[in-house]
């Protein structure tokens, strides 16, 4: 981070804020009010487990994915960073079974062992999917530098040695395990890149480079954080010839299953967003409403309309994601899979309209999102009192509260690590659109039109 | 219609096209493939009935509302006109019970008798809700002319005499029964207007004035219809002192229940739209895809993007409406009610984006939506052959098919009776927005924001 | 029309309503208040002429194009149908000169003779541009049926014989002259299709097939017209081996100028739309405001916001179109040409947002856009009085006025001949986008970014 | 800044980056290529001056406002911070004259002296307009704390003593003069708040509190700046009983002119945005195009469509702003004023669609906008080489260039000081909408509709 090695990442305030966000998934699971929603008896172990370690075994499990993500989104006001691990577990619980069925391999059993370990210890997994990709016009094996997609460089009796890099690794240091899946559908020639496996996040020769985001020095400085507890960070992960033991390898060179792997994961992950982002909008909407209270603009009808637009967007994400769960189906392995069209329908809205929700929040809040004086200025003996005098809002509102809420709005609106994921999380917007088209029954629609027009094909 | 009395409405080709659309709800219920979806054993009679006569008794019933409406939307490519009756029955099955509980009246029993009659004879009901309203600034009893909202003008031993007018009565002549609900929440002084009842559509002194829509002469002329079987018409209904027998009166002067009546009905009806309109978009999307085939523009990536936008809209309406069903709850009477926020979220999209779907369809189709020569021109000995020569599209496509599909697009895009309901059906867009705000837990959202900002109210 | 030959088109009420719209360009030119704007001394003849016969000779002339079109749009509330002729004259006045300069031909002189004739007799021209195109994947000479693009089939001493068909010929029967330009850029092999010429609209073997639009029977029936004077119609024009005398041929086989011809015309025509459509929105906005008065909804803030959106759209089209004029440049022939990027920027808004303006108008107006009873019903002895009673709106507003305004809204919102041109007039939306990209200085923008990022190419 | 006093602001790297942006207005004015555009002979002094000190004396001057702002926007890729001063000078040159005419005061002469001083020394002015406002429901004199709007607290022979605070003071430390105008229309009772004047930015008891923006520590740290030269900062300005000499007072207690003052200034400033923001989009578009080159996604048609959308937005802002200039009119003082409807039409687009331009830029660029490793990481001996290996893009592109461009995108997309001004600069979006409605001729539009509907008022 910032060119220096962190000896103890969890004590770094910036990483700590990320760990806190993931911590909320543990906190609510042990909180009396939420325990019923967040935990369940595992059919694998018979023990009560956190739902973030449970591949969905029923429609209800699919529905709970959305509901607990929404609650968490409102609770942490940013990304809680634990959904990606569940999306990997869910994907692997389907695809390893399918591979075994075709090839007589034993990935599924290996995976179930790993899953029991995750459940027993209530561990957090991190989805390691997005490769650096090099030149986008070339497939993995066509790249000049073969390491542009993570690949196996050696096999030993112990396991495989892998090399490459995965980017946008949200919360990788807050996770116990890094779960690797392929980033795209691959074809003949790409066998070395067709890999899935899991390794501990502190594995040797695995390097986490914590990149920058727009407000990353705030936690470090301990001032002007906005969100007083939680934040998000996204390292680049370099696998500098890392050993993966065989019992942790869940796919090895079966290229024709890479497509299924990535499409299952993407669908699950795009749907997870529908939950947590609607929850984040809940917090954003609350902030907009509070700012109306604090600024004295409660009666402005145009502000109320903007709040309604925000609510509407949250419900759209939530509605489509929920429907994707309710319309899910059981796969051969027993795991349930969501309806991918509805899941992607939700994500298309997120990619387009979260920016709109941010814009509305800024509009309602006012110009201080751009340039609010620092907490340090408020504590300055020379100007602090003056600032407290001049930054008053509606009568009866403590200035301090108004300042805190303004700062929270700045965080939710302008912090890049979280807002960029509205657009690029779970794959690019173009990918969501292609998916929705591919998964739709085009002929049914054509036949509707032909029948109504009275056209009979010979 | 057009200033003249129709002696036999069902033989009038324009009315007939509307009757056909409603007929599809009977046809699919007796069709082997769809029967399972469209019918169910009635808990009231023990007989197999059409779902359009069944107030939902379970989450599954709520879900089926959306699914059968979507199928019908794709099947008739316009409004099938039977959902409004079901929305009335569902509403009355909840609210009559609630009134009885408060006042010890017996509306519910009366209603159940009526319901059994509807089910036994598989009848179609028409929702008679929207009053003419006069000056919008005045409540019912403040109007200069008291008849601006339907009201009771006399009570007799036999029943009540009502006077007033209801507008936008989609399919009133295709319905067996007219079911009247109040159009808005009312207050003290409005008792005479707080009415709910049902009467046969051919009741004496009940006048159906069939108004104009943009393409209304096509069915009459029997050419250039576009949709070869189905259409929609919406009369204005005048109750010129009509007698309603007591056994058909389901609400009488209980003003404080008018709000519940209208909000239940609206929520149900807005959700119905989520089903049928997503089905209509299926047919529109099919038409867009067929036009790409027929014009030879299949490879134009911008056209494909427009089709994806159309699919996305359909799934958005469908997803939100489905979720509204799955998240429904049981009311005291036993009937299930949908989640009103999600139902209204769907309708807000419809009101804003069906116009966009139409625009996209026109864009993909091309300029002939505006000015395609008439079928009669194609049959003209002088120019018919020339038109057939010049209106060829992609190689191998019969000209006749291209012409038929163009005509269908014109119908779906430019016919006013159906497209205007995207905006005004189920209440105006402003009403959907108010509802979504009113039904949302504002304080929960505020508290999310305050907690994150570290604000503690004293 | 409707399969029958019209012996006297101008006496046909439907055609007459179109002629009236074009007539407005004459009426305002002789009206004292507007004469200054609509007429100018011709530099070619020294006589005062109507601006619709004047290729722009100055920036002021370019500006006046937009201003008089806006006035006309508000005056006729639909398309006045005379701009296309001017757009052709303007294009030919540039390109014939450019061809002559390269090839030593004499098209420009021929054209100027034709122009003087148009000016001297104050004639209306019709742009005959859009070919039927057959299979869109094939260029003109690749088509199986060579007549899919208008082409020369024979040359004689007298002139050329042309064959083919042009579609969407707005107001062809209201025009004196049909001015033909190529519909697309052509290449080697397409020489026979590279044609420009003018012929009288009643030329022998030239067939006008008047197609259908959504409300086309209203004028014929003489009721429920909405717009009491004006309308629009768009025939398909078949050139069934038509002779064009040499003195009327302005381009003949110079394929490399087809691109310039079509791009000049398109830019001019797309800009014309910026004027007339902002004028049409003026009338639509007025109708929305009147409906608020008549319905008693003046105080609804959400309606006012919708009106503001409508005004904003009108000013956007107007602003971009005006700027395109002010930023115009003189071409070698002396004619001024607009800035094509700004002209296309305006048209992109039109194609996307006129549908939105229509939606807003319908929203403000209310559901009667779908199903207002006919004028004949209001005159019916049985129900007329009842309708007059029940269709009252705000206190003090004559019912008749409310009905008339509702009918006008229906016409402006749902009549296809005019509204489809928002999308397809002047080429499809995709064409506007391609143009804006092609005409933009991409490298300038790249260099801005590289300099700011500190990137120096070697 | 950050709770500490800056002894030498211009040497602070954060402030320096802001000063550099303003410096560009001097640099281009002395650059041979741009001098003709950026300078002009002053009619007041006869000397060649920078246009940023010249109230517009002709339509050409109004047009140049937009053109030089667009060039600067592309040149600095952020706000250059000098337009607000010109907008104040332009406003005062109109309104001081109008006040004098009514009251026989001598503000105009005073102002002209000040103007000559600004021109002679080529000074930069800062618009000090937005008061802190306290409770938004209360007018200035109704506030509990009277200092919520800047006010006169004492008059002396030397001048007036003023007290209050102005917020969002873009570039106040880069300016020589602070020019104060009232923030809103005021009424009877608000006389003490009806003030306009100018004072040097380093006046005693005038305190600049430099607030925070989202990426404010980057310049301080000297790494990861993105934009290598330029940035923006916006202090809160506290007037802690500051003396303003009489010769610098340009309005004093004339409340009825406050409305004109603020509406003139707002219109000018909203139009300035149309210039500079279209220029910023030029740089953003360039960055998007470069990222396509660097990532190897040039052939992705959906990316090209997004670039077209960005160009379209730039041209929309530019077109409306230019048209506002060309349609300007001369005021009694001789200064030219723009068309306020067109200027506000441009700003409404900015407020809504700059967020969209940012979203598109992020979409095209990819996920590294969220989390790109720091320059320091690239220089780290341990991981630097690995990062250089793995962050390669398209073949032949130096990694360094790709990194620099990604960093620029992050800056332009996620830096709050500049992006928030898209929404709140020149007043809130609601204000733009109210203005456009107020300045529109509503009756003209109503009359268009009434004439077409055939309605004749008595």
C-alpha cells in the first residue's frame, strides 16, 4: 500500500475499516434480532452456520441471499465484501458436480470437504476472478506474455504452481480464503488457464497490492471519514508462482466448463448486488431525508420527488433480484440456481442508475459535498467557532449532526472503491446485456408476433 | 358509437375484436397446455374455475396472476380486458370483510354469494372505478354538479338508485358484470359517494358510449388491422339513475373505507399491468426481431441493443410484479394481498418506459410505421403489382409477411386505447409515486444514515 | 388512396388538410407581421421571394431557416411539409457546383435556371430521397431486383427514363415539383443509381400511393379531427419509367458525389426538424397548460415540472439548431452550410425525446386521450346532453373547449404520420450518431487527454 | 486547511494546482495561436486586455465567452476558476447602471473605475455569491442569527463593515479580488443584506477555510494526481467584520435590485458552464478513446456508442450556450446580455447528464478507476516490476501511458470539487428549471394550442 509493506494489515486503519464491514456479517449473525435470517442449520454438517458459507439448498435460501444483503447494505453503507465468497461456493457446488459427471473426476467431493471447513470455522472467502487480461483482442493462450491470465506453470505431486494476477480483489485481506475461478469462457488451447481452486489469503508468494481509491487517506488520517466505521478497499493480487495443494484444486484444464463457471458466478454475483446496493440506497435515501431535515428543505416538493426516485430505484433492484430467487431452479448437484435473466435485469439497472441515485443524493444535499471544511478546521481554535456559527442549518439542528451527515453523503457519493463497483462489479454492463439476450427465448417472442400478424411459415 | 346506437354490439367488428381479446382468457383456460396455469379448484365451490374469478388464496395464486397475464399479453398483443374484474373481486374480498368487522354489516356474505355466481358461470367483470371528477380541486360533495362522482340519489326497499358516470371502461361491453368501486379516498360529507356494487352490463338506464381511439375505423372497415384478431375499446359509462338491488351492494356510505378500497384495487391493478404489459413487450420484441429479419438488418449491432433494451424493460416489469406477489401477505378475510411498494415500482417503470419500448420498436422497424399503403392498395389492379415489387425486403422474405408485420407494429405502437393505459391505467403516474413514498418505512432509512454518520439523537 | 384513384386530390379532405399546412408557408409570407421574416430579396432575381425557395446566402439566412420553421411548427401543430424542398435546393446549390468544378459539367447552371423558376412562381418542392432499398445488406447494384434504388433505365435525346420508388414522400401531392436526390453514398458499380433531378409532381407515369396513418379517416369523415385545419400525409412515389428532360437533370452517374449529396441534405433536413419540432412542442406545451386550466390541475407541482421538461426539450432542439446556423460556413458555390455536428446533435435529441414530450403531454392531459367520445356522440339527441353534463372540468370552462383541446392532444400525440418523423425523418437515429462521430475531431480530444495525463508520444 | 494556517498558500501544492488552472487563462492569452481569441482591445481603456476582464460589448463578445471557456475546459481538464469573476463584472456593468438610473446613485462610475483597474492589471476576480443561508425556510432578516446572510453591521466615513460567510468560493486564493453579490432575491426588511462590492482577496479579517474534496491529498503527497498540472479547491470565506471602502461598494440596500443582480449573474454563470464543461467533456472523451486504444477495445461497438453519447452531450451544452450568446441583446448600459432560457437549458443538461458522461467514461475505462495501485507501488523494488508486467494492455502500448491515463480518468471522474459543480454550480437544478419557466412566454404557447383546437375566448 502506497509503496510500502504493511507488516500488520488488520491494524492499518484503512484495512481495518474494510475488515469492520465484513465483521458486520458476523455481528448480525450473532445478534438476536437478525440471527434467524443470517444463520441456518447446514445440511452438510448439521450445525448452525452463517448463510455466507451456505450454497443455496432451497428457494428460501436463494431469497435469503437477497434479504440479508439488503440489510447489510443499509447497515454498513458500503460493500460488506463477503458476498463474493458465497457466490464462489455456490458456483463450485454446481459446476464441480457437473464436471465430475462428465469426466468421472472427484472435484465435488474435494469441494464439499473445503465447504465443511469453511462452515465449521465460519470463514470468509474472496472471489478471485478478474484476470488482468493484457490485450483484450487476444484469448488467453494468444497473449504475448502468457501470464496475463492466471495459469498453471508446473504440476508436482503436492499440487500445482500457478502464476498470474487477479484485480479488483475486494476485501482480499479481510478474507480467510482466496477462491479462484476463471474470468471468461475459454476454448481449445486455453487448458492451462482453466483453473479453479482455493488458498488461504496469507499463502506464501501471494502478494496483495492495495491500490488507491478516491478517499483512501481519510481512514489513515482518522478524520473526515464520513462513514464512521466502514469502508472498502480492493487490492491487486499477484500469484507469483504460488503452490496450490491438490485437495484444493476444483477444476483443472476442463476448458469447456469455464463458460459455465463464469456464467454461474456472474449471475450469482450480479444478483448479490441487487440486495446490497438496494440496501446502500436505503442508507443514501435516509441521508437525503436527513439533509432535508437539517437544511430546512423538507417542504421542497422537487426534493421529495428525488427521494421517491431513489426509493424507486432501490425497489427495482430489490424486486428483480428477489424475483430471480423465487424463480430459481434446482441443479443436478442439489444446489439451487437463480433465474439469470432477472438477475441480470437487476444489474443493468444498477449499472445505469446508481450514478443517478448518487446524483440525486448530491442534488438534495447541496454544494458542501464538494468542499466541506475538515473536522480539523472545526477543532482549530481560530476558525472552529466561526465555522460552527456559520454552518448552522434548520433551527434546532445541532451543527455537528449536519456536518456529520454532509460528510457521510460525501463518502457515499464520491468514494470510488464502492461506487465504481456499481458499474463494473460482476462484469461490465455490456456483459449483462449480452447475458440477458442469450438467456431469453427469442423464438417464443417471434412466434407471438407472427401469430398476431397472421403469418404462417411454410 | 360514432353517434349511433349499436343494436347488437357483439356483431360490431370493433367491439368483436375486443370481445375476442377477452375470449382468449377462456380459450387458454380450456386449452390443454395452459389449463393447469389458468384454472384451479375454487375453495368456495369446490369446482374447477378460471383464475380470473378467484381472489388469491395463497402466494401461489398471487404469482399466477402475473404469469397468466404475461402469457395473455403475448397472446393477444393488446389488453385482454379481464384483469380489472379480478382486481375488483380481490379487493372486495378483503375490504367487505374489514367493513363488516368494524360495523357488523354483512357485505362479505353478500359478496361471497356474488363471487360464487361469477365462478359458477365463469363470468367476466369490469372495474368501474374512474369517475369524471369535474373540477379536480373540489372533493365529491363540494362539486357544483353533485353527479361528478357516482352517488346514490334514492334508496328503496329493492335497492339503491345511483347516478353518475365512469370513464375509461375498458371492455365494458365484453363483460357480464360491471363492478363499481369508489375512485378516491373520501371524507366526511362524501357519504353518498362511498359506494361499491355490481350490476349486469346490460342493466336498464346504463349507457355505454364507445369513444374513439386512434385506429378505430380499421376493424370496422375490415382492412389494415395489424393485429388480425384482437383489439381494445373503452366506453364512457353513464349511470342514468340505475337501480342496484340490495344484494349487490357491497359498500354503502362507509367513507372511511373508501381509501382502503381504492388503494387495494390500485395496487392489484397496477400489478396486473406488470404481467400483461411484459407480455405485450414480448410480442413487440418479437415484432422488432421479425422486422430485422424481414428488412435484412439482423447484423446491425445498434438494433440488437435496442431489442435488449426492450427485453430488459419486460423483465423489469415482470420481476417487480412477481416479487410483489412472492412478498404478499394474508389479510384477515383470508385473501392474499401483494406488496404494494413493489407493485407500484413496476407501474412507475411502465408509465415511463413503455413509451420508450414503443420508440425502440419504431426505430428498429423503419419509417413505414407512418405511411404504409393500405391492403386495398395492394389489391388494386393498377398499383398492387408495383407495390408488391417495390416493398420487398430481405431476400427470400414474402412481401406479404413483411407488410403484415409492419401493420402489426403500427397497431402496437400507435393505437391509443392500449398505449395510453401504459401511462394512465391504474391511476396517474403521480399516484404511483405518492403510494411508493407512503408505503415506505422512511424512519428505517433515516436511522441507517444516522448510525453510519455517528449521530445519536437525545 | 385506400385502393382507389383520387380524381381530384386537392378536393379530398385528407389531402386538403396537408395542402393547408403547406399553405401556411404562403399565408405567413404575405401576412404583415411575419413578412419580414419569411421573405427576402433574391440575389438571383432581385425579386422578393419566399425563404422556402432560397438556398442560404448568409449566416442570417441559415438562422432564419430555424426561426421560420419554429413559428410554423407552432402555427400548424404538425409538419408543414415545405422544408424538404428547400433542403434539396440548398444541397443542389452546393453540390452541383462542386461536381462541375471537378468534371467541367454544367449542372450548376441548369440548377440555377430551375431555382429561378421556383422562385419566380413561388413553388413548393418535395424531397424525394428515400429509396425502398430492398435487402439492406446489399448495395444498389447488388440487389436482385435492380429497381430497389431509383435508376436510369434509358437515355434519349430528350432526357433520361428513370424507374424505381421513393417512400415517405411527405406532402408530395401538395408540392409542385418533386426533387430527387440519391438516398445513400454509393460506390463503383452504382453509377446508374447516382441521380439527381426535378420533375413536376403530376408528371406522367409518376404514381402517388397515399398510405395509411393512424388517424387518417378523421379528415375524410369530417369529425374528431383535433387539429381543425392541418394534417400530414406521406405517399409512396412510384416512378414507373418516367421521363426526365435533360435540363432538369442535376447529377448523372457521378457516384463519388452521392455521399456529399446525401450528407448535405441530411444535415440541412435534420436541422429543419430542430426548428419545426421545437415549434410543435410549443403547441404541445400550450395544450398541456390549457389542459391544466381545463381540468383544474394548475396547482399540481408535478404537472408544472412536466411542462418545464417540455419547454426544456423545445429549447434544446432550438438551441442546437440555431447554433448550427450561427456556426455555418460559406461553400465554394456561395451557399452557406450549417455546422453538421450541432445539427445532428439536435436531431439525436428529437429522435429520443419527442416520444418523451408526447408521454408528458399525455400524462398531464389524462386518460381521455385514449377514448374520448366522438363529436357525433355529443350531437346525438339521446346521449349528447348527458356527455355535456359529465365531461365538465374546472368551474367556468365551457365543456366544448375542453373537448376540443382533448381532441387536439389526441391528434398531436397519437397521429403517426407526424410523430414517426421524429424518429425516422432525415434518416434513422443510427445515422445521426454515425454522422456526429465522423464529423468530430477525435484527435483533438485525444490530445487534450494525453497532455493532461502527461503522455508524450515519441 | 486541514486545521492549520497556510503561511504561503501559493506554495502549497494543492493551492498551486488551482493557481495553475487559473494561470492557463493567462498562458493562452499570450500564446500566439490563441491570443486572437482570448484578448481584445478594451473600449474602456483602448488597451489590449484579457477577455476575462471584459463585460461583453457585442454579440461576438458573448460568443467568445463560450468558445474560450470550451478551449480552457479541454486544456485544464477541470475548472479554470476565472469565469466567475467575469460573470460578476458583466452583471455589475448592467445592474449598477440600472440602479443609478432609478436612484441617481453613482455605482456605475465607481464600478467602471474598478473595471479599468482590473483590466489594466489583468486581475482575476472571484464571485462571492452563495451565503451559508441558515434555515432555508427563513428570509435573511428572519434568521435567528442575522449573520447567515452577509450583511452590513456598521457604516463609517471610510466604508462599510460587513459580516457573514460565503461558501463554495472556487479559487478564492488564486484570485486577486473577491467580488461580492447577493445570493438571492430579497424583499422589504432585507436591506442590510442587499450588498455588492469588491475587496482584495488578502483583505484583513477575511478568512479562507479550504475545505476537503475527495482526492485532496494527492497534490499534497505529490503522487497519483492524474491531472499532472491542474486541480480545483473551494474555500469557505468568512467575512469577520471586514471593512469595504466606499469606492468599492456597488450596491447598498437597494433590495429591489437583488433579484435582477442574482438572475443576471446566474444566467451568465450557467452559460459559462456550457463552455467549460463541454471542454472538459472533450478531455473526458479523449480519455475514453485513449483507454480504448490502450485496453485493446477499439472494436467494441458498444464502447463507440458510449463515446458518441459523450460527444453528443458536449455538443448539446455547447450548442445551447452558443445559441444563448447569439440570441443576446444589448442592455441600457451598453453591455450585452445572453438569452437566459437557452443558457438555463444548457445548465439543466449539465446538471443531469454530466453524471452520465462520468458514468460512460468509467464504463469504457474499466474497473481500475476504483483501485489502481499507487505510483509509489510501481516504484517499489519488490512489486514494481510485477505491476509493470501485469498491467500491460494492448500490444505496443507503454504500461506507463496506460497507468497515467487511468489515473487521469480517476481524477476527472471521482474528484468532488469539480464534479459537484456540474450539479450545484450556478445554483441548484431546481433554480434552473424555475428560471426557464419564468422566462418563457407561456401565453404564446397557449394561444398556439387554442388556435389549432379552434377555441375562441370571448
